[in-house]
C-alpha cells in the first residue's frame, strides 16, 4: 500500500544480546535459538498480556513492558494484550486462595488508563506501532465444545506441578476447576493471535509455557518465552498490588520518590538493572562503591530520580527530590528517628503498641481511619489498620512523630 513504510529490523548483535540478557530470568526454549532468529532479521511478533485486576499498572508491569518496548525498537511487531476475559477468571499464580471473581464492568473500569500508562514504555504510533487487543475478542466466542477441546490439550498432572496448587493440597485448601482453566485461556491467547513469542514476569512462566505447549499441539509452531526478572522485597515476595508495596504508575512524583527511598538497600542494584536504562557499566560502578562503604542513600536517590523520570519526567523527578530533601532538612523527618523492630509477617500495630508509639490497637485504628499515618516523605496514607510488616519503612504518625520499622 502506498504511503506505508516497513519498519527497519535492527540486527546489531550487541543490542540484541543486551535485550535478551538484561533483566531476563530465562528464555524458552533457549536464548541462542531466539538470538539466531533476531540476528537474521526475521520480523517476529511478541506480546505481553496484562489482566486488569486493579485500576492502575504498577512497576511490576513496567519491567516486561520495558522489555517489550526494546523488542519494538529492534523493529519487531508487538502487541499489548488486555486480558479483559481472563481477569474475570482470576490468575491463581502465587495465590494461597482463589482470587475474588470480577464482573465485566469492574474489569473494563480498571483498564481505562492502561493504554496511556503503557505508552510510557511502548509506542502506539508510527510505522511500527504497537497493537492493542482484548482477549474477550476470541474467548467470548468459544462454546462449551471449544472449551472441552482446549481442556483436552493439558493433563491434571501438568496443572498440579504448579507450586501454589501443591501447597494448597498440603494445606488442605480448595482448588477450583476454573483456576485450572486460567492457564489454558491465557495460553490460547498465543494461538488466537498467532504470535512468535511472549514476554512476561518470571512468575508467569507456567502460564506462558502453557501457551507454548498449545502452539505446538494446535499449530505445530514454535513460541518463544522471555521471562523477566522480578523486583522482590527483602522477604523474597514480588513487589505488587497484592503485597501492598507497589509503585503505581498513577502515583504522584513525590509518592513514587518516597516509596523508592523506603526500599531496602538490597533493591538498589536490581532496581537499576531491571527498571532503568542506566548502563551496565555504571551499575557496576555503583555496586562497587556500595561494597566499599558508600552511603546507600546517594544511590537510592539516583534510583528514585531515574524511576520518577520514567513514570513522569526529569523536571518532576528533580522537584520530588527537592521536596524529599526539604522534608529532612527542615526536621520534618529527624535524623535521630526512633527505630523499632517487627517480626516479618506480623501486624505493624503490634510493634507500635509494644514500643509505645501508639497507646492501643484502638488508638492505631483511629489514626489510620482519620488518615493520620503516612509513609514519610510522601502523601500516601496507610488505609489498612491490619497492614503487616513486610519490609523496612519510615512512618509518619500524626504531624510530628516518625518511626522507622526494621523487619527481621
């Protein structure tokens, strides 16, 4: 067709190697096979699927979106898939109990801002624009016979190899049939779109490999899986909505900056590697400096500014930094802040009451309900009086009380 130009396929081996290595946990069937395809200049189709179970995307989504954007810059076709159908089923990944099912209205309301937020990492315009699709387009059309035929492609034994299902059996917790259907539905997305590869977090590997198996059995076609590393807290849990420690893409620059500054020091290097574009050489320099005793706050400030710049812009990052420093320099957060210790997984209120920060459970609940407890340096209030100790945090209780909670 006149007026359309084909996107240039980048075959630079160094760029391809970095795309397939940085922030990547695993590639199936293997990196060498995929790399050979990319180096030859074959234009492949990759996709990322996101279920709209919440009203905003977060930093956990940003990691595979960033990888998808890198593949787009190499000239490959990418698809941003919104799982508006699968969100109503609920992904059982890492869940000790079944997810609460969502209505279609809730799902559509949740994903209203997804395209706008995804645009920070991938482009929906130009000669190689990303495609936006919804999996209800094909899953809604399946009848019961289609579902039974799809279910015949996978065994119960395959399903029970999932860690969370095994754990539930050991704990005598129920596993629902619709949860078995989830990886089949997600896997069928690959078949319906006839893709060459899928990008997703490492926690989605089972679901992505289900799609790989279905592509082989139904289309006799290879499907590559790129599993990205996860940003995990000090307890090893992924940072996200469920754990209550996510950085949302709709948060203010100040809240994003403050949340990153509250991260434990062991997240600094992984944060630089898998979230930012800071060169690997510079990251090694930062790593060496930290190992030699450099103040981790300086590196964390740099990381926070990089992340705010990605989500907002450089000016917003600088303002957020200045506001954060102003809060400390003005004594809003004292240098000799009181520190207490809480058992990992325990209720924060227990440590606060034990150490006299709040007088009672009732006092704590009243403070939370009146929006008098926030993360220091941010305007993000704690809204759950039963919040648990998962990572080191600095809380502002009331107007002038600050406490640092160390988790062991």
